[in-house]
C-alpha cells in the first residue's frame, strides 16, 4: 500500500518537474520511470532492513536463552 502511494507521488512529482523543464517528452518519461524504480528500490531496501532487524532481534533472544541454559 505505502509502496504504491510512494510510487504515485514520485511519478506525479517527476511529471510536474518534467513539464516545467521544457525537455523532451521521451526524456521526461524516462526520468519518471527511473524515479519510480528508485522509489521502489528504496521501499524494498527499507523492507529488507526491517526484516533483517527482526531476524537479528530473534537471534539475540535465542542467544540469550542458550546462554542462560548453558550457565546452569
């Protein structure tokens, strides 16, 4: 959901800037597509970072449990 909203905002902003720049339509379309791809990649990277953080927290909890069991 947030990914599609981010892509929509990036696309709208890119098209708005392209309309004001006086560049060619093809360049504007390419810039908009590249911006949308960059936003998508940023969203994917953020999701991966969140998943990695969750995995790290689970590993830390498991390590703490193992350490406590080994201490007995």
